[in-house]
C-alpha cells in the first residue's frame, strides 16, 4: 500500500469521535446497516470474498426493500475495499447503509487510530460502534445483563457512561393448570420457549461483549434480574466461556429492565462498580452540589475563574460535560495541574441542568482562594 493511501485512510481520535457520533444517529427498521471490522494482517481478498458470499445470501431476504438495502450496503463495501490493496497497520473498518426513510446512503471506510482487535461483520438496525468507542475511551468497561424468562437488557458501563446495547423481549405464556399428560406436555413447551429465549440473550451478549473482552477492556459482567432466571442463565452456560469467567458471582436482584434497571444494578453492585468511574463521577458531582448549596467557597465555575484557580494549583476536581467542544483541552489542562477530572455524561442525572446552568464546566477547590486578586 502506498504511504499516501495509508495516510488518507487513517483517522485521528478527534475525527473518530465525530464519525462515531454521526454513525450513532443512524437507525433502521430492518437489519440493513453494515458494520465491518478487519484486524491488521487479514488479506483484503479474504474479506471481499466473504462479502461476495454474503451478497449472494442476501438474495434470500424476502422483503424486497430490505433485500435491496442490504445488497446495496454490501456492494458498496466491496467496491470500496477493492480499491485498497492491503489492510493498513491498524486494520480497517467499514460502515455502509441506507436510510430507508429518505434514501440517504453513507459508506465510511477508514483505518482507526488504534489497532482493530477482532474480525467482526454484521448487518443490524444500527451501526455497531462499541469497538471504536473503546478506542477513544480508555477506561475499563463493565458489562450488564438483566435477564428474566421473557425480557432482557444487555448494557455496558464505559468509564462514566451507561449504554443500553439492546433490549430483547419475547412472549412466553405463564403456567396453565391442565392436569395430567397435557399439563406435562405444556410445561415442556414452555421450558423450551424459555430455553430458546435464554440462548438468544446469550448469543447477543456474546456478539456485543466478546470484542470488548478481546480488546482487554471488559473487566467484569454483572448479571441481574427480578427472579430465578438470572441464576438459570448463568448455570446453563448460555454465555461464551471467556465471558463466563468474568461474571461477578453475586447476582443482583432488580425490578426493572432498560437503563433504569442498569442504574438499579449499579447501585447494588458496589464491588463490581468500583471497576467503573460511574459511581465515582456521581459522587464528585454530588460533592460539587453540596459545596454549592452550603456556600463553603470550594465550589467554582466559569472558565476565567477556573483558569486562574488551575494556575494556582488550587483545583482538586474538575467537572466537564461531554458535550463541550473543548472537553479534551480542559481535561489535559487540569490533569497537568494535578486535578482529578470527571467527564459528565448525558446519562448522569441532572447532566442537562449542569450543562445549562454552568455551561458544563465547574470544579471543587482544595482550599478557598481569593480569585479577585488574580485578575488583571
């Protein structure tokens, strides 16, 4: 591969974050959005051959609109990859798909700022960006699986961010007292339906979490739920053996699914959550609010005051909302002065209030300082 082409394909972390944000805006009513990760050393010819096979299989999709959209995405990926003679040192990623509402079509092919850890291919209702997100967020991750007999949530804690990867639901009838052989046959059917659903949850969890585990950034998995299903899920081995090894032995009782259920699990899984910055970020945010309410003089906000306090080495904690354009600048500046930095994610309660009231920037001082004497 020529050096010019390699440079053209490579994106830095700032650009990567922008691309991820763009990709996460896309969703589809059917599995028409293509995500492809190719690690370094994989021959391009092998990848394009695999895609050609997938293109042929796409002819079996019954719905014409879905079939055409999938074939268009795969053909675009093949076309783009065919122009690249060799996988770059950091690997390649491709995201191609059509917005079925307006016909808009996107196809990104590039080499990320860090090495692609695994080979991964999927067409889904969204672009699979988790592997890329791990490249711009260096914090350890904790997986969360909330499971009951007919409903499940697969989520992730990355740094201070909660992310719901997928919710799954199926209709499984409750017990019905028929009596005799009919009752036993009915019970076996129900048991099979539950088993099939659990297998599906395990398969989806493996698809989402294994790439993060392979990248060395998935440190634990919390399994939670309202009843006995969570225990059955673990004992029956629905998870890949590698993920099974990092499941926390303490199963968590929760009442909810979705993001609310993940929050509830985090509140109860103290030992596991210590692997994540989420609780620590919440505590720092609450401490800032406490100093603000009590008027201790240790709560600080406003870029000018923060700059002066940082120059004095007086800032112990800096809070920066993730939506600020200059978040990286403030993070580097504060860390260079010995301050602990917490990025406030949108998923944190009251993050919108923090962004609107303080422009997403505040801190806690080590000691009271007279900033007025530092002006001019």
